[in-house]
C-alpha cells in the first residue's frame, strides 16, 4: 500500500490518483500517527496538480463513510440541502440559509449541512445561532425538528470527527493563503445524504466538476451554480447581479446553461445590493426583507435560489413557478411565521425546558 509520500511524488509529476489511491490518501490524512508535514505536502501537491473529479469523489466517499450518522436515512430520499462552498470573500448576506428556510416553510424537507464563517462575516451556523436555531446532534431532536419544521441543521465539526487530525494542517495552509481539497469538500459530505441539492460554488470553473462529483455520489437531482458578478469577483449563489453558470446532475444532467437576470425576467442588480454583514446584522436585514423593506436585488436573488430549489425538488414545475412561490412565502408572512415556530421549537426543546 503506497504511503502519502509516494502519492505526493506521483502527483508532482502531473499524474492523477486513482480512486483507490485517493481513498488510501484520505484515510492517511485522518490518522494521528502520520506526520503533519507529509499531510501538508500531499494536500499542496494535489491542489497544485488540480483535483480531478475522481479524486474529489473518492475524498467525499471516505468522509461520508467516516461521518457521524444522524439516523435520518429514511427521510433522505425526499430532502434537499442548499449549501455553498464559501471562499468567495464577497461578504454577502446568508442567501443559502434564507433559501433553506423558505423551502422548509413550503413543506419541503431540508437537511442542511454547514459551518461557522471562514471567509465571510456570517456563516450558516453563525446566522442560525443568531436566530435561535441550535446545533443539535441528538438524532431524536433532529428527527423532531424535521417533523415540526421540515428542517434540521448539521454543524459540520460535530458530525465529522475525522477532520480533527487535518484541522491543524488546514489552518496552517489557510494562514499561508493556500487552498486544499477541503475548501470544496464540505458541501459534498452532508452526513444525512439528501437526494436533492442546490450547490453554490466559489468559482465558475468548479461548477461542472462538482456537479459531476455529486452525480457520481448518486444524488437524484440538483444543480451546481456560481455567479460571476458584474463588478468582478464571484458568489457561490445564483444572483441577479451577474452571469450565472448552471450545471445539472442526476435527473437534471442535461442542464448546462448561463443564466442572466434579463433571461430570467429579473432587473439586473448592483452587486452592492447583495452585501451583508455579521450574523446579527444579517438577521436585521432578513427582518427588513420580510417586512417589505429589503433591497430589490437581494430579494430577487433569494427568490431565484428558492425558485431553483423548488424546481429541483419538483415542488414547482418550472423555475418561474418556483420563484413566484418563493416570493409569496418570503414577503407574504409565511416565512416570518415559520421562523417564529422554529424559535419556539428550539426554546421548548432545550435541556431543562
């Protein structure tokens, strides 16, 4: 069995790893007895070579297998995750989380996977925590949340103990401004394995590879998306402030398109309209949106993402129909009602309540 050093040398010659070799490497990375220097050298060589679809998929399979089981497999076939890779540095609003709330408020099961902020000011876990949605790990509480709210959240560090042995190396690489495969892996390793997914990608060049990886992982239907903003830079969401690269997987694998706001019937937005802040500031923004005081470009971008999620889950027969439903829920009071219900649920279910 080759060790990390041998595999690192192979990649330095420009050769991809096989699925079996990648599996071996991923397992070595989780071992405490492997030198962190060798782990860093491997991850650096993999990134510099460029991760192949087969390598990313093999990594995802290993960390799916090693994840803590939330015991919700019987619900996965009718559930969606709405999640982004992060890493754009765009300081945006929590569009994915708000989209997930809208979808849950419409009666579609959402099994959401996420983490705290890394490159933004407000990660999904920060935003949910500010709203009073806890990071539960007890399978009974998670199942109760799905039953009551059509929603539960998996805080990534709590469900991926194997990451413990890799985190010091990741932090060291991040401090040096270096990326690794782990920057894109999170959205592929939801521990509940929902059948549907809307995946936001930090770089349009990664849209097609990550869609292909999700296809190989066996998801039933979904889209990988990324927006190249009119002002430069990218966002790991669909937005009305630029050109959206969209690629389908599973039953939507024929989808390969570029969507502009004009194509979809939305007025083009200034990217500044999408700007967010801290988790606390983003909750204020969400309340303003639900009260009808939201920035039009931000409202439209949330609606677009929720419309796509409704199309993926067949809650709507078309993107237009999905967007109309999303706008009604967002602005018509149903989302506000759902958030109040979620806050009451988590308050009543806390220990000692």
